């Protein structure tokens, strides 16, 4: 299954807003076959969230975002994952 990195321009979110968006995301995922939220990284300084998802296509990622009411400003397919442990 392809993986995607999504960049979301969200501005400054309160913990309550972040929790609400996360819950909406999970609700939509429960209705979509093959879409899985892996993890997210929040950058308060930049007002961005970077999310890793597994999904059948980039269009599915965008549909999820639209249905959840959260932005998906940039969607990039991940072709390869590397880590330091691979080179030790």
C-alpha cells in the first residue's frame, strides 16, 4: 500500500482544536477502506502539521482531508523509508 506525507497549513491550534481535528480524522478513516493514519508531527513555530498516511491513492488522502475538514496543502508519495539503523 502506498504511503504519503501530507503537509497541512493549520496555523496555531489549541490542544482542544487539535484533538477535535484528530477525532474528525479518525471518524472519516473509519468510513474509508484502506486509509490509515500512521503518525503526525506538529510544528507550532511554522503552523504546520506533517502527517504520514497509508492509502490506495493520493486522491484518497485528499478525499479524507476534505471530508474531515482539514487541509492537505501538499501530498507527496513516499517511495522509500530510511533510518540510521540501516547504515550501522
